[in-house]
C-alpha cells in the first residue's frame, strides 16, 4: 500500500501560469479532499469529493478546480496562479460514511507563486 | 460559530519532561475530536481520536488525551517527551452533519536537550 501519494513535491510558478497537482490513493477510499496549509492558520479545506463524479467546495475554493473521474485520483487545478496561492497543499482520503473514520494524508506539495 | 482553538503557538519542553498541549472547541454538543502530528516536511498522521465512551483516550507514540465536556477541551499529554516528538501538533473536530474537519492553528513543539 502506497497510501496517499502527491506529485510534485515542489513547484515554482509565475503569476498567471496554470498547473495541476496530482493526488492518488490506493485504499479504495470514497472520500478525498484537498487542503492548503498556511502559517498560523491550520488547514483549510479547498475542495472535496465523496465519490467518483461528485465534488463539492470547501472553505476556500476560489481559484481552484477539481474533478474525480476515478476513485483513485483527485487532481487539483490552478487555472491562473496568484501569489496568494503560495502554500503547502495536502491531499487526504478516508472511508466515507462514519465521522470517526481516520483521514490519511499525502506528503504535501510546496507551491511558490512568483 | 464553530471553532477549534489551540492557544499556544509554540511550546518548549526539556527532553524527558511531561507535556500538555491545549485544545478547546466551540460547539453546543459533543464533537468528534482528533489530534494529528506533522513532522518537519511531512504529511499529517493521526495520533488519537475521541467520539464517545471513556473520556481518556490512548494513542500512538505514548500520547493520550482527555475530553472534558465542562471545559470544552481535549488536551494532549505525554508523560516524558523524546527529541523525536519535536513536530507540529494539530487539534481538529467534526461538529456538524457534513463531517468536515475544523482545524486548530497548530502548536509547534520544541524539545530542549
């Protein structure tokens, strides 16, 4: 089991560029999510999905798009990067249905937007 | 509004000393409560969780946490810290039917040799 994997680990973008952060899990989890982590702010939910073909917005969705065509993959797209999107991005997954299910995190992607 | 508060941004503890990290929540009922740890440059790992029953919860790596309804708290404790415990610790809670985690801002633990 690889768990939750994310690529790339690091990325530098220029303002206005687009990119996709990749996330995959091999635990057959229905629920997947994207967070951003900024100093002093904990984790903030960007988008989440409760199954293939179903996505929803979290607390800070603006500037980000997601899709879920398979159970395993949940890519996050930045359409036109802005310096405010400089952050560390974490993908997570868990089994759907019970609130006490453990959420498993990927190692993160550090993004710098110049 | 529902929220999770970790009052201490940084805590410094000597190796071998005891540790208590504070977590308070704002919610009218009993939430589902979690503590996660993030080692430098790593993702987050679940230490322990509480959802019902015994209010003293045991976790991995020798950590425990106690749920106190009267104080709306879920403090994390360890009797004797090791240098490898240096990390950032996050408290989180589920407080409504959408089952989304609400996160505290984190407490960075520094270990003095």
